[in-house]
C-alpha cells in the first residue's frame, strides 16, 4: 500500500535545485496529500526531485465496461483537462469500445473522464476531465536523448498509484511489434510476421487479454528502458532526471508467454515528441495521421553474408505501388532503404514503424542503397490505412 504524506515548505526548499529552481510543489501550497514522501530533506536525490516534479502530472485511470474493469495511468497534457494514455488502457485491451472512465489525481481527487479519441496505430489515446488545479506535465525533447540517460517511470503498476522506479535508457529507436485487436489483421504497409515476433502490451491492471479476437500488429519505434514497468504502468510517464516527460510507457518484453509475467528489465516507451503530435491531432481533429510510403519490402542481407542469415541490414524494396509517394520520389525495386528521417532501418518492421511516425504531408528524408551506391531522396508521405 502507498502511504501519502503532507509536504511542507521545508521540502520545497530542500528540492528546489533538483526540480529546476521552480520553487513550488503543488501539494505544499494546497495542503493536499502527495504520494512522493520526503522524510529527510537533507538527503533528497535526483530521482526524488524528478518524481516530485512529475508525479502531480501523472494520474491513475480506472476503466470499466462489458462486465470487465481495470486500471492504468495517464499524463496531464494541459490545464484544459486533456490526459494522454494508451488506446489499450481505455479499451481494456480491446474488450470494450465505449468504456466508462474515471481518474484519480496524485493528490487523491477523483473525476469522471470522457474519451476524446483513440489512435490504434500508435496505441495512444486522449481522455478529458473537468477538474480545477491540474498540473500539466513538462515535456522534454525526446529527439535529444542519449543511451545511458536516467529514466524514471511513474504510474500505477498493479494498481499501486504513484509508484516511482528508475533506471536508464537502454537503447533508442528500438522497433517492436505488438498484436492489437484494434487494427485490421492485414494492413497494406505491414511486413509479414515471423514466428517469435512481437511483445506484450501492458494490460490495465485487473483486465484480461481478449481471447480469440481478430488481431493485427502495430509497429512502434520506442525508447527501451530497464526502469521497472509492470501492468498498470501503461499510459504513465517515463521522465528524465529533471522530471520532464520523455515517453509514454506502453509495453514490456517477458520471459514467458503469460500476460501476467512481470518486469524483467526490458520495457518500452513511446517517444514524447511523437506522442505529443498524435495527441494534439486527436484533440484538434478527433484522429491522428500516419505516414504511408507505398512499398513492399523484405529483409536485406549483408553482402558479407554467405547463404541464409539471421541478420538484416536494411529493407529491400520488392515492389513499388503505382501512384504512391515512393513512386513519385523515384524509389525502385531492389533499393535497400537504410534510414528514414535519421532513424536507422535494419529490417521491414523498422521501415513500417518509422514511416507511420511521420505526419501526413511532411517531407521525409530517406537514405538508400542502389547497386551498392548510397543515395538519398525526400519523400512526401500520404495517409496510412487504419
């Protein structure tokens, strides 16, 4: 059980330097309880300071419908009450299309919420509450992250609100595929799945993964971290040492096949630059856009490989769709795509994830090899299906 404490003015003075000199912690001025407990203000560390800054912007989400229920996490985006979370949180892993949602803030207040919109291709969603004195999260620039940077996860794993765990960024630009009942089984830009592909969403705590439902796959370019993440952390914040949000926690790798398998030090978070773009489009338009290139690809073997190999060094174009952005840019069969918008491409899944991250109508630099010669081209992507 979590024990909430009251934060006094002395705590503000003790952690002022750690939280960026802002000089205020909401609970210290409102008298409301806070889940980050500080008993010794003389030994506050970097993680404590980051948690004190970010925790008021992280909420616990309760979802119910169709005889099922569960809990996840969310991030306050603005003082209008918009909260960012995962699609699989507000749909109970795809079980419910119109769920009842409520949130509990870090200071213990409870409010009903409405679903503004969901985006299955990114597994992101936005909900909204009518609540005073919300503290919007400070968002970092996830394009400026380094491997080895501090990573602190805040959320409600196993329903335990206000839980803080820490680690590092293990790698960047990791591509994962996750089965999702919210998308069609076949998408025009999806590479073929191979046995052993895929990772687990973090189902809302208390929810069960739907059985025997039609499931497609979504492809996500993510931050990998060893900060402990478990069921119920979904939609919660991954923050840096300054308490600024760098990602939205979304999935884990597990040592077994059961969804109940817990943290093994391999967790995944959607970069906040991408998540913020999707969220703003949902708020403004009711839906989000995702780029479409118009090629079918296969893994590209290295020239140094002899016969079959387990390693791929790019996405080899097998077909270019007539009238597609790829055709307009002059990509050809046999080209090996190695980079999209600065993100390395080592296999077809990398390509799908990186293209879907792009906003429709944007010009995207693509690097490729043709007959062994490195080339580049700018492509204006169109809207993906789904």
